[in-house]
């Protein structure tokens, strides 16, 4: 049993007689601690009784004074409770998207059902409102096209792509689906593949396993730093041109700018990337391109309601397709043609093609159209 003085101190932290904060307009939930949960932590009990919420969300509500036990506010998630204790929770609408304004922004919806949406995001669209981008975002568009998403935190968004990265994103339509998808992302069971054009001739496929965190002096950039969070990116060669390479990347984690940082670390920054790779002077500058040449081309996950394995693909957007075709023409004019990765190299790169081939047929998209901190951030 934990020190009872610590328990008492946590309970007495708010002003005496303050009771639960003034959340009278918020949904309120009353729960009794079941016998089998006696002696467990408050956050553990809430996570078990309210499985539609993540534990991190519940911990935030506890620390914000939105949880009371026996009428007394408790600010310590680790406080132990006992069978028969009464918990009162005031949910937090300030975490919801209802303060954001719906905007009539076109969306390409690849798939939709009662639990989730899959969106093919165009380059140039910011995912979530933030500094300098308080409107015109994917969140604003979602609220216009799917008004019921105003009930969910971040309008159901569970991961992000950079403004100038295009491709597939999943969005939850229910709180239960949102919690399940976040947990899948945290467990690295959501599979995300990207296509990118890297500067220089990538000699072989490989893996970059290096922690990513904020750059020590340039705080708007990310970098490989010893104090960063674990990150792993697999890449393989699809096609080589004169001075750059078409690659496919698969993520095992979802760190901010992960592919961009890792490929720069590997000596092959992405074509068009305005932030990374400026110091790699040994490489040709590569072709002019208005953004980082990065597209989220494949997405696979387990359906949060049915458990069914699902897979979607996205064709390269017009600007990247035109870039690659231009690179092929240049290569053809200089040699016999573009250099595709040979079969021996592809077979020996450790890439798990069977994992994708075992997935069900393409869902919710035209089969002729043929690729992020916690919560996962952009790439």
C-alpha cells in the first residue's frame, strides 16, 4: 500500500471546499470502483471503466481538476482507490474541435464508413490549426463535410502529414475508433509506406535507426539527437535516374519530419526539401521542385470496430508524377534508360513484400490509381 500521507496531500491540493471545478455545462460521469479494481491507481481504473478514452487524456483531466473522488478533487493520477469509492468526472469540451470553424474546402475521400474516413490529402493543406495557420486546414474541411466530427478531439484526427507532404491519412468518426487507432499507432501496427525522390544515387536499400528530437539550436527543425525519441525508417530503391533516386520508405515510428531527417542522415535528402539537406554539398542540387518530393502512398490498419485488415493505396499526385517522368526522359537521353532496382537487390533488401500481398484487395479506391509526437506527428 502506498504512503497514505501522499494520498491525503493529493486530495487536499485544491482549495478547501472547492469541490469539482465549475464545469457545470460539461458532460458529467459518475462511477463506482468495482471490487476487482480495489487498490489500483485512479488513472488505471478510469482507463478500464472508460475504455473509449486514452489513459493520457484521462490523466490530463485528473491533473486539470476534472475528477473528484467522494466529492473531493483529486489531482494525482497515481492515487490508489478502493472498492466502493465514487468517482465523478467532468469531460473537457475544450479539447474538442467545436471551437473551430467549418470551411468549405474540397476533400478527396478515399473510403468512409461509420467508424473512420481515409483522406488523400493534397500538398499545401495544413492538417491542424496552429501558429500562422488558424484556418484553411484539414480540420476545418472535415468539420464542413462531416459535421458530427465536432464531438471529437481534433475532429477525429489521429496522425498528421506535413503541409507539403501529400497522401493518405486516416480519421476517426467515433471516440472509440479514435482511441483504438491511436493505440494502433502507438503499437506500430498501422503500416505506412511513402514514395519519395531522394537526391543522389542511393546505392542500396537500408534502414536508418536513429533517435529524433528538436534541433539543439534551430528549434523549428528536427534532428538526430541522442536525447530524442526512438525512430526507425526502412527504405528501398525503386528506380535510379541521373542524379537522384525514387525510393519507397516504411515507418516503424511516427516522429516529426522522420523520413526527411532520416534520409538526410543517410546522405540523401529529399528533392525539393526547403529545410533539410542544405549542408550536403557533395550531392547535386537535383531538379527544381516546389516542395519535398514525398507522398504517403499506402496505408494498412485493423478496422477499429470489426478487426478486419484493411489496405488503401494512393497514386502519385500530378506534380510528383511529372517530376519522375521528366527524370526518366533525362536519363533516357543520356543512357539506355532509367535504372530500376534489379530483382536480386530487391529480394535481398529485407523488405517484407508478402506482408502487403497478404492484405485484402484495395478498399474504397479506384484500383487503377496506383504512400508523423505522441499523438503521432507529421513526416
